C-alpha cells in the first residue's frame, strides 16, 4: 500500500534535514513557506496561498476543515506539520530530486548561500512542514502556463510505501489529528499565486524560496529552464513560470 504527495509552487526541499536539528533518525523535510506577503525588498509580488487537496480520504479526526472546494487551507498562525505515521520500515529514502533548481545556483555574483533560517524551516514561521523518513522523491518538469507552452516549472512527487492503509499525523495550530487514507491516496500541496494570471510577476515570486535562508539575496537569479524529466500526468494550475518552482537547499 502507498500514499503519494505532489508538491507544486513555492516549496523548498531539505534532504537530511535532521543534520540541522540533531535528530537521531534521518528526516527529509519539504518546507512550504508562508507566501501571504506582497513585497520582498523593492519588489512587489503576488501573494501566495498554501493549500492541500486529499484524494482518497477515509477519515479525519482533527480540527482542520476543508472549504467548499475540498481544499484545506494551510495558512494558520503557525506551520502545519505533516508526516506519514506508518511507513514500511524496510524501504530506504531515495533522493531523485537533484534536478530541482538549487538555491545556491541562484545566488547573485556567486555568493555563498546562508544557513537555514531556523525560524522559518523549524520553529513554525511557515505555512507547512512535511517530513519523510522513508520513500522516494522525484523531481519533474510540468507546463507552467496556458499562455506560453514553452514555460516549465519544477514539481516534486514523493511516494511512500505504507504498512497497511496510509495514515498521516497532522499537527495544526488548533490541535492534532490522524488522517486515514485509502491505498493509493494522493495528497497535493500547493503554494501558488492568489491571482491566476501571474505573468506580470516575472519570476519575482522565486524570492519566496529564500525566506528559508539567513541573509537572503534581494535579486536571486531566476532559473530560465528546468532540467527535470517531463511529468506526463500533469494539470496546469494558473499561469506562472520557472520562478514558481520547487527548489533544493542548498
């Protein structure tokens, strides 16, 4: 049995995040930053909204309530924290997401990237954390715009084999709960612009990824192409570009 996570938009992946926390167990974390801001430095940006869609839900006993579109809003007073409660213990963690844009490669003038901003990546000043100890992450390129078919952005797909029907443990600002899923359930977590037409943003939303680091650059180099393999089962949500991609730290 298994559960699949699909990450879209501004999400930053930290492989072996536990090296920053001293945890004995290796934890790999996807950080979904709080993008509900309209300005970074001198740049106006379109605010982003973090949401979760669940396909294959059986039961949820926590305080998080979906809206009329069956979307869970992940923009609370503190970061939501999600993990798979019953991963199959024999599977290892496989990182096939090196093709995602690396933050270091977008530092202007070859500057070294700062250390992780612990307030954002660990202490709750974000929209959501999703932690994985077992499974596999893959990076893919998908079409980003209905207006320009050449524009691509990077997404991540995480697949976790589970011991029985998948169960998620979710900590929300209002309390904790367990989500029981059907085998093969799909969880889509997106951090995308509130405004569907994001063309005028011109990739400036890429700066949101750098909220995860100390001393972020004001003008990071926006990747102009995505080197990941194409993802076939794609759906275009909004009109964006490479700037609205998943990324790798560092």
